[in-house]
C-alpha cells in the first residue's frame, strides 16, 4: 500500500453501563431492600506510538475506533465491569490535531495520548436508599463516551530532504550518498513515495536522508507529494539537472516557490547539479556538481552535508 502521511479518524469512548433497579428477594425476607448495583465506566481511546507501524496507511479503511462499553449494574449489589481502553498504534512522529489545534506529538515509541474518555457508569437504586426512602426506584443510566474527529499527520525525523524537478536525478543522488534501495529510472516522477537512507558521521551519529515526491515540472506540488516531510529537515538538498538547456536559475526558482510553505525556518539549502559534464550543460548557481554513476563529487557532497548537520547537532537548544 502506498505511503500515507495524513489521515482522518473518528474516535469514541465506550458508553458507561446503566445502573440497576433491583430489590432483594430472599426467603423469609418479604421486604428486601434495594440492591441494584452501579454501571461500569466505559473504556477510553488512547493513541500510542509504535515503532512497528511505519505510516498511516492502515487508517485509509480503519476510520472508526470505539472503546468497549462498561457493564451494566446487576442485582445483589453487583457493579458492572469497567470497559477496556482501546489502544490504537500509530507511527512515531505522529501529530494529533483536533478542531484545528495540535493536542499531542507522539515522537518516541511508547508515547501516548488519551483522545476520547469513556462515559461515566450509571447509578443503581441501592445508592438512593435513605432513612426516608426505603424502597427507591430511581436509577441513573450510563453516560455516552466522548467522540471526536482527529487529523493525524506523520512527520518523519528527516535531516536532509532531497527536492527538485522531475527527472533531475534525486533518487540517484540518494543512492550514491546512502546506498538506499531507491528506484532510479530515466523518466519523470519515478519516485512515488519517500525513499529513505542513512547518513553517518565519523562519530557514529546517524542522519536520515529522504528523497521526496515533490513538484511537477511547473513547480506546483504533485498530487502525491509528501512535502510535509520537509518540516523537520535541517538541510534542503536541491538537485538540478546540469544537462537541461533551460537556465538553472529559472528551474531553481520554480522549485523554491513550490516548496516554500513547507520549508522550516533556518533550514540550510545546498544546490547540487547532476550530469554537469553533459554536452551543453548549464549547472548555473550550483554549490556542487556530482555524477552519481561514477561517484564524482559525492564524497565532497557528503562532507558538506555532514558538516552542516554536525554543527547543528552541537548547537545548544
């Protein structure tokens, strides 16, 4: 199933069990008192970050999530059982939005947030007995559980986001840098979903590099774009095709305009040209030129990226 980084889900806490109307009926006790028990509380809905879940694709069909109801009260003063909580696993990096406001970010495995509380249990008639009310017939039904629609947004911990026009060589650069098994093909829009690869510095620190489906040739975001994954990127690696006869500055400007709403403040941009040795090449204002097939310029690019990332890592927060 295709990578999914946004979803809408409905959550509902379980209903509380009803209070019971009951009177003791035992031999030789003709006027047994009230003995109706209380209802149990409904279960709540909890979202939990689970590292076994990689994206939000399961929520394309699993939209409604309801916790168990509480049990009804019974005679002989027996109270209903509490409904079990429903724990819904989501991938680490999930942002939870309700009514347009972020209520939680589940960044690390095991992070949890309660998103719908269960309804209170009802009250049985025994609770209403008093010196003046020896045989009350009053009960309270269980309350409905809380219900809400939530928007989930997955934000991967991307350190370097690779962007550029279709067929610029983005996937080839990712493979050359990280050895990731990305699809490399000589036709536009071969990248259908984010491809990820690790980048390691000399101290053993790992950084995540992502090749993102991004913009069309005119610079507008694609329908299957995942540009939201730019949000946490420290470096935007802008790849241009050095062999394209169109002026590089114009191509760069189109991409910058298309991704501008998603780029975080303070992110570094590195422009790298591929196929810069092609006849009539026009790398323009690129910071570096690389050839992913021969490896030319790849080590220099890797050092440039690691220098930026390491310096950022050392900055006090």
